[in-house]
């Protein structure tokens, strides 16, 4: 199979290491290992390291690239002009639905989408986008639902949202993102390497500081925790529009000494934070499949999350992590205290979580499954299959 990946949600100077680009490159590597002829189209300002089986096609960013939704559309059109010149393609893939929504109606080759979410789900649970971007994404989602040959919805709940958006159920698969076992693993002496006091109890929130991830709930839960656990410290690893609001909230609750903001951290340093934490906490109201969850579990962390899309597919409460209801401040505080008060009981959860992600969600396993689904849709079978009653029913 000859397949082209369109990759643009990234830092152009860091292909494969920012935005959604790491997903593209992990997928591409695995398909190349399976013998496919893989092409990646991206607005890279540096030449990526060569990988057998992968051809990179670079293009320049349009003048207003990355500044607004219009710039994003121009990037997609520039990438499409490059991709359509690659001869004899069997499929085009993108990890987000703005690209597929624009190109799928006009592409002569099948267009595949691995979706990071769905705008209608975001609208229902806390939409972070401005009105213009929201409208554009709604059009792109409906177009992708109608025209994409295959949609990997990555979670059970996302599957429902893409059906609601208009995709036919038989064109949707539910194959989660994978995890890179070489990049995410427990780091010995992680606290010392971060300069964190080994005697403190340490919580980590990793991700964008935005409303849909509900970081303010975690600070309010901290106000319940600190009176009984004064050595508790919360680290926000990441940045975003809510940072100043969160700092003000921590100050107003008298938690300035217990809450720190580490800022943006490169992916290769995230295993240090995951490994150092007593618990990695994600109180989101809306996610498709949080990669923070997968990464922290791979590093042997105890993950505490909300009962939302993606999380409930992979965390068994009390066995591979802890689950609380969305918005449950008291429940979140109780779950965190359960973790930090019973460290001797957490070893089984840490090892169980780590075993689960590597047995079920390593990139080779994930891409072998997705590869099979892609081939069943973009290449005709070598021999015609007999059509019986059961197969006719499945095709309806």
C-alpha cells in the first residue's frame, strides 16, 4: 500500500515531536515496518531524520499560517497540492478532521481520518473554540463524516459522536492511539532529576491549561486535601489560556506554596514528571482519548481521571487507576488521598496499568489492527468473496 500522511498540527521545527505530529510519525513508522510505501507531507522547517520506507515532502507555510482558522485552511490546501502529486496513492491519512473535511470530497483516492475528537462533543461539554472556528469545524466534521472512507474514532464515545455527525457505522472503527514503549517508561530517581523534594507528596496535571480540562477543579480539591496532607504539592505541567486564572485561584485559596506551574515541557522530559508523581490527575470534562493517561500509565504512574470518553475505555477503577465523576470535587479529593495514603497498595495498580498499555496499546499492536482495517477498504480482495445472506446483511 502507498499511503500519504498529511501532518500540520505541530511546531514546524519539531516534526514528530509536537502537536499531533508524533501520532503521524508513530503511525508512519509502523506502516513502513509492515512493508508499506509511506509518504509524509508537512510544513517542516528542518529535514527530519531519514527512516527506511518513509519519504518526506516538505512545503512552506503560507504567510498567515497558524495565526487563525484561515491560516489553517491555507496550510491544508498547500499540503493537498503536494499530496495529490504523489503518484499511485492508495490512501491519504490525516490525524484531524479539518484536513479530511476539506480534501475528502475532492480526492480521487480514499481519505482516512484518525480523529482527535469531535466539535459537537466539544460543544456539548465545554467548547474552547471561538464562534468562527466552531462553525468551520462543524462544516469540516460533517464533510469528513460523509466523505471519509474510514474514520478511526479512537474511543467508544467518539464512535457515537461520529455517527451523530453523519458517518455510517460501517465506516467507523474504534482503535485507540498507541504508546511508544521506548519513549514512555519509568525513570529511576525522577524526583532528583527534577529537583523535587523526595519527601513531598506530588500530584501532576499534564496538558493544556484550558477550561475543558477543568484544572480549576483540581485546585479546589487541593483545598480539601492540604489540611490533612500539608506536604502535598501540585505541579501543572503545560500552558494555556487558564494559567493566570488558576494562579489567582490558588492564591485566593491560600495554596500559592502548594501549587506550581512548570510551563511547557518537551515530550522527552514528560516521563520524568510521570515517574516522579504520586498520582497524575486529569479532571477533564471533555476528551476523546487523553494521551496523558496512556503516557502516565506506561511510566508506571497512578492515574486519576474522570468518567469521560476514552478514560472509561481503559481505566478499571481501583485496578489500573481511579475514576471519579465529572465535576465531583469531593470525590476527586478522596481518590487522591486514597493514592497518597496507601503507597504500599499502589504497586499493583502501577504494574497493572503498565502491563495493560503495553499488552493492548503499543504502537505495533495498534497499527497492525488499523492496517488490516485500511487494507479491507482501500484495496480490493484478491478473490471475489461469495455473497451469502449474512454478508449481505452486514453490508446494509
